[in-house]
């Protein structure tokens, strides 16, 4: 699991939009990758990944943060569900 693979999924979701069937598959994979990252290093790992993805293209950082927040809602601090 690398930030690069997560970034590739985020970019795929960006290109296809929320309603596309392919985006659903990418979203599921992104959620799975988030769970793997969380299991490996907890919230600190997720935060590091989010920072790297934001830094990869600052102009798209907000949209990318929203994509990750949606995919990782049950993993992020303050959510009402935990893994």
C-alpha cells in the first residue's frame, strides 16, 4: 500500500465523477486502502497520506480532501463509527 496507489484512485474518482459506476468501484477500493493504512499506522498514517495527496496538486487539494473524507468517514477522528 502506497500513497501513489491511493492518489491514483483519487484521481480516477476525480475524472469520473460521483455518479459513475466506475467511481463506485474506485471508492470501494479507496475505502479498503484506507482501512489497510489505518491498520498499519492508525490516524497518523491517514493524516500523512492526506497531506501528501494534497501536496501533489494544491489546486485540487480541497476536492481530494472531500473524496478521502467520504471514503474514510468511519476511520477519521470524530466520526461516529470506528473500525
